[in-house]
C-alpha cells in the first residue's frame, strides 16, 4: 500500500488482465516500483513478447498514479531493451526468455503462419459469408423479443432447434424432434458433455476409430473414460473387432467420411454396428464429419436415421462456416438428452443472438446456398490438387473417396513423413503426418494428410511444388 496516493499493492491493467505485484518491488520512488513490477511480469512470462501495453494515461488511471510515473517506467524499460516504442504505435514487449535461436538474440516474434495451408481441419475462411452473417446478427439484434435476451433455455433456443430438425431431416435423413436437440459450441464440446452422461450411466470406455481425430480421444480421456482403439480399413470401422472388447458399450465413429483415411462406412458394417449396439445395450456416437461434401455422388444419410434410439449425432459449423462461430449441436435419444440438458445448466452455450442469426440463415435458404457454393469450390479445388500431385509426385498415390476437405497422400517407403512435415514447414507449407492421428504404434500407415479447405485456389500448384521439394529433400 502506498499511503501517499492510495495506490493498491496489486492492480489489474489492460495488458491481458495482468497483475502488477508492486509489493514485490521494494521501496523507492513510485516510477521505480512500477518499472520493477513491469520488468518482473515480463521476465516471468506473464506478459508475452509482442504484447501491446496500454497507453500511459490509461495505465496510470488503472493504477491510480500519475501519468509521469508510467511514462518514466516505460522509458527506462525501453532503454533496458524490455520494451520497444514506435511513433504512432503502441509500446510493445520485445524481450523474451525463450531459448536462443542461434542468432545471438532471444526470439522476439511468434512463429509465422504458413503461407501455404495444406493442413486438415479448416474450411475456406476466405469464403465466410461476412455480409450475410453481419446482416443476420444485426436483424436479430433489432427484432429479438426482450425475453430472448435473457439466459437461453437448456438445450438452446427453441427456434434454432426446430429449424435444425427440419434441415437435418431433409438433408441428412435424421429422425428427431426439437426436444432431441442440444445446442453446444462444437463437436468437442458436445463429446465432452456426452462423456459425462456416459460416465454417469456406468459406461467406462469408448471405442475410437484407429486412426482417428486426436482431440476427441483426448476429450474422452479427460472425462475419465478409456478411449479403446478399434481398427479401420477401406470399409471404415472394423465392427467385427468390437467382439474383442467385451463390456464395451459406446463407440465413436465417422461413417460419412472417416478422418483421416477418407473412407465411408460400408453398408453391411452400418447394419452390423447398429446390431452390436442393440445386443450390447450400447450407444453409437456419430461424428457427422464432412458429410455435406461428397463430389462423386450424393452423400450417404446419417446413421442416426437408421436407429434414433441407439445413435447420438454430433455436428458443428466449424468445417462449414468457421470454428470462430462456436455453434454445434447434439441429436440424442430422450434418455441421453435429459442428462445433457441437466448438464447444460452449467455449460456454455453459443450466444443467443448468434443462434438466432444461424436460424435466420437456415430459414431463408442462405445456408443451403452457401453449402452449394462451397461444394462446387471444394470439388474443383480437390480435382486441381489431385492433378498437381499426380504431376509432381507420381510415385505417391492419393487415397480416400472424393469427399470432404482432406485426402491421404501415400508416400514411398523411403520417405519419412515426419521429416517431410519439418522440411515443408521450412518452406512455409503446412502438412500433417498421418502417424500423428494413430493412438498405437501398431500400424503400417505411411503418408501425409493433406487438407485443401483453406488453400487458396491460385496457389495449389505452388503448394504441391514445395511439397515435392520437401519430399525430395527427405528421400
């Protein structure tokens, strides 16, 4: 405590809600104490390199001290090399305690974003319908009832749930009522909620496709359940292997387009999986991954429509519009929906106005139009990528059906995929090693997972040329 001006011992400022611990800074003039507190925060890593500090007037008001004390502290830290100032710009942290990079100076900037994005997991962010989304949000803000501005009901806004049921029924063959839908923020969020419901029901393990999406396995494990690897092949999940896991009552699968192998669950396996669920009194967790994007034929209907009492369906807008929206949904049988809605009392929902904006896009047909445009764009981009790969890497075949936002590139046995990933990163090219999606070491898969959703059309050939150079470097 400073008796002269009533300044508190710790105070929060706008640079990342940072606490300045002035009580650790000893005695002396106020500007010296501010300087020592800032320096300590930088050295301890609580203010990261590149962070813009608040203007001196604002920080002084937050700390309850004179502006001179802050400007003097900033000036001394600039002289010491902790901060950098530029006319017309904010004062930023330029010191880092990261290991030396070989240049004789500590790293001062984060790693640059890859110029060529062949990594999986993103849609075309350039195609996000900014104007339509902004108009929808603006319209709902102006017209929403006062009651709708309160806390959303468990499960999400009723209007969105009703429209989702109509949309999923006609586009994915889903059989549900609005009461079966729970709005969440992502497939990951939905899986987290479902895992807690499974655990409360006495289920201790979830079968997971091997290979499969790593993040969902981590969510299952974090919820206290055991992710059990179940092999996949050209026909999708090997349902017969479930017999080797007695007591297993839940299985996670991506039947429409398996990630990362890019296969589709064979018809006989779809029927066998549902038969297994009934005999085991179990539940199938269907991640409807990439289902809207099939380029050689119409996509297969959701597995949920074949047995709504045994299948829980998960979906989000992350691969269609943008993960930044944070909107997803769960379609579950009543026995699970009750548990999901009870858990929803403390769970985070997408903002109500965003739910209503998405509902407006569904109702107006704008969402369907966006999907049609994306389907054509991704089909053309995939065709261009396959042609470029055949031209530049003729000994690396492509596998996976013509669908979704990724494909699998099988590398020659003489090439280490992990080394290619590193070499490509040095060329500002992002790719993914197939081995990273395996949960066990018992596999013979050898290749790269290439995403083309967020790859600009005009750079497809350049990206593949850099990939060829990276592969040649690693032979």
